[in-house]
C-alpha cells in the first residue's frame, strides 16, 4: 500500500480557502514486479521512464519529458524568467515548492499516481490542473471527480515538419514509432494477415522504430525480444530500434503511412501529431483521445478489444490505405491535414496560450519567512 498524504500547511496557491487536513487516502498499487508487465500507464504520452518506486529517470526522453523541454524553451524565448515563478509538476508529485503550482497531467485517470485527486484537499495544492485533451479532462471528472473549473485543457504541440514531397515510386513506406506495448504485436499480426491472407500491400515496406531505450529502461525490452526478433525476420519489415526525435522527423519525410493499431488509451498522442504534420496518412483505432487529436483526418476504425480481430480490421484498412494513397482525393485531404496540424499544434500558437494562462493566474506571493511569521501570529492569538 502507498499513501497520498496531504500537507498540513496551507498551499501557496490562491484557489480556495485553507482546508482542514482530511484523513489520508490509501491507494492500492500493483506489485512492483507486475509493473514490468505494463499493467499501469506508461507514456503520457509516459511513465515508461518511471522506475519501480515511481522515480522518473533523468535520462528519459519520452513524450512527457519532451513536452516539458519544449515548453520551457518556448517560454524562455517569449519571456525569460516567467516559468521560474511557478512549479511545474509532471503528474508525479515528489516535492512541493513554495510557489504557485501547476499540475500538468499526461496520464490516465486510472493511474495510481493521480488517485489523490479524489480528495478536494489535494486540488488546493495546485493553481490549476493542466490536461492535454478534452477527453482526458472528462475522464478525470468522471472517475476522480475533478471539477471542470479546477482544470484547463492546453493541448500538446510540436515544431511542424518542413514541407516536402513524398517519394513517388512503386513502394509505399509504412511506419510505426511508439513503444512496443502500445500495439506493435497487433501491427505485426496485421501485416502478416494483409500480405498472406489478403494478398495485399505487397508493394509496401514497414519501418519500425520501437523499444524502451528512449525511456532509459532497457530491462523492459526483455519481454519484447521475441517481437523484435519476429519483426527482423518478417518479409517487408525493417526493425530499427529507438532513434532520436530528430531522426524520427527526418524519417517521417520519407514515409507515406503511419500504422498505429493502438491498444492503449492515449491522452493525446504526440506520435500521431508528428506523423500527420509530416503528411502521412494515419490508420488508427477510435480509442482514447485519438479521435480528438486526429480531428477526423485519419482513416479511423472502431477499436476492437480482441487483439486478433483488431489485427484483421487494421489489416483491411491498411491495405486500402496502401492501395489508394496516391489517389487525388487522398492527396487533397493530406494537404489540408498538414495545414491544420501545422497551424493548430504549432508551438508559436501554443506558447502564446501558455504565456496568457500564466499571466492570468500569477500572483506575487509573500516570502516564505513572512508566511511563517503570519502563521505563528495567528497561532499565538
């Protein structure tokens, strides 16, 4: 068992009045050995960089870590020093600073690390709770009871991929670049079914960029060695392991289709955003926040909870995408798609939203010593 303990001193945040400490909330967690079985949330697009005791690896560079790096870089460009006035907490609370606090949540409402939000006293620790999609905020409202006025949705963003022309020859390139537990085995089954059973997609090649190395948790890869080995041995499949985000961005300019038969409830999906900014046709299920993020541009199908059925459905849609990629109506849609994603998921837009938000909530707080003196005077009186 672990305990989410509320601090007994008043939060420096301005929302709400000081509450009497509530009883400690107990949260059941899975045995640490089961964590390696991926029974809880990993990305946040994160948490894969989370150790067995909940620590985030300093070397992890998953979606959550990249988003924080990119936001801080953009804030420093716009207004140096603004970010230092706040404490940004990326889902997992370890230390609280005497600043206005922002809880930036990238995980699911079922994650053990956010169960403390069932308690109203926990909300008062934070100026606002930032969600990365409206779907995610609704989940926190429905399952944890977090009121809508305690949070705000600020979507993820990327640097748009440069304009480019896709290679136009006889080969269609398909890619997958997420962690393996999110749907890689389903994709391999779909690929095999498409080529052997449907006798389709024979002019396509699949490039896979997937492992846990980017999260600095290489021991997680042991459970997927058989999948990596299978990928290496399959016809028309190239397994590349993990590469840097810069290399992913370069790779996407040569890809035609993003195949992502996700079995994971994404709260946003940065990989989808990058692929669609690259002008790739996305084949994805209607699971989690994927419909919201994709904004009706992907070739989307109803998610199947049975992995075998899921693979077959994905195979049929993927085969059609490969066959029709160069159709004029598909190309017209992809041009509109890139314009939309480059505009809406652009850091130039999103950083401005962040700056406006931070200015709207910022209040000059008294020094810690002054707060302590005031509390002591109140006690004495």
